[in-house]
C-alpha cells in the first residue's frame, strides 16, 4: 500500500491515485464530473505563484483546483 495523503499535498511532477472524496453535495458532484473518482490517476502539473489554484492532469486534461477542493480529495501515492 502506498502513501496516503490529500491531493493538495502533491508537489509538481508527483502523481497519485484517487481513493475517496471527503465532500458532499454540489462540490462532490463537480469533482466527480471532472473525473475525480476512485481509481483515477492524477498528476500535479504546476502551482500558481501564490500557491492557489493548482493545475492537475486528470484523465488527459489539465484542470485548476482551489486548495479547499484539493484538500478534500484523498489520494494514494
């Protein structure tokens, strides 16, 4: 078993696999709609100069996520 952390803990160039989402309602649905479901590989592409938002590669597309959203996604390195 790999190292469990939150998506927001990844540094540029690091990848991980989604384990679960720690939010409900509209936010959960939005994250699922962009492809953040259990088993999806995610790579941290780059961080903005102030650290928020962060660009992640999800299912072949680059998506920017706010820190609050990234902190609600549990991943396994």
